[in-house]
C-alpha cells in the first residue's frame, strides 16, 4: 500500500510538473526567432532532459507498482552511459573532459550503478552549485577496483542536490559496496569527489 502511494505521488505530482516544464520549454522554443540559435539549443537540452527524466520516473513507478516485473523494465544507467551524461552536461554549458584508464571488466550491477550516480552527483554539483568553468571525470580500472574522480574549478563546495542523490546518499551507496569516498576542496581550488569501489560485491 505504501509503495502504491509513493508511486501515485511520483506520477501525479513530480511527473505532472516535469511534463509541464518540458511542454513549456517546447512552446517557448517555437516562438524564437531564427537567429536565436543559442537559446534554441538551451531549450532543446531542457526538453531532452525532461523527456529522459520522465522515462526514468515511469520506470521507477513501474517498479513500485509491479516489483515482480522489474527485470523487464528499462535497464539502470551504468558507466557505459557516461559519454551521454558528459554530453548532457556539456550541452548545459559546462566543458567536461572524460578520461577512462584501463580495460573495463564486467561490473556487478550495483557497483556499476553506484559509480554512475557518483559521477552524476559530481557533475551536477559542478554545474548547479559550484560556479565552475570546467570539470574533469577520470575512471580507472586498476587492481580489482574501479577508481573514480570528478573535479571542478569552482568555489570548492559540495552541495547536496536532494532526492537522496546528494553526497550523503552517495556516501551510503559507496559504503554498501565496501568502497571508500573522499570529498572536499582541492588545494589548487575547486572541489573533488573521489571514490574507490571493489569490482566484486561484498558477500
């Protein structure tokens, strides 16, 4: 019953709000003059991000309402989707450099999702809260671990972006899989989020 209530709230409140935002962005885009190319690109990013958020929310609502059907739903994001995540942040106006070092093995689903969420949190913080001009993402596969670092040249503060996806939520996710997390200002300026996750889930 509680799961059904949460699903209704997500669908009726959050889903409606995101839908309205997406529709309004589309409507404004159609009113732009031909020479307003930068404004058009920004609104297209809003529309695309809104549609992706709605798709992810529908997946979550489906899991809450019909947990037995979860395997048939869309897969969770993973490190294989980093390029798309980085491209979204670039489209939003923040230059991001992505480096992957080492050969990527098959990761346990929970570790893979946690690694993706950590990078997502670091980039979201850099984009929304840090007043950063650039960011860097490094993924290293070494000695049976995956090491991740997200750094920026902003104000040197990490903000909780809410919804369980802030630093507190990320720290909890990393701890569940036996990993380590460091977050704080960099000596040269900016903020850094570093983590090490074992490639084998704890038993």
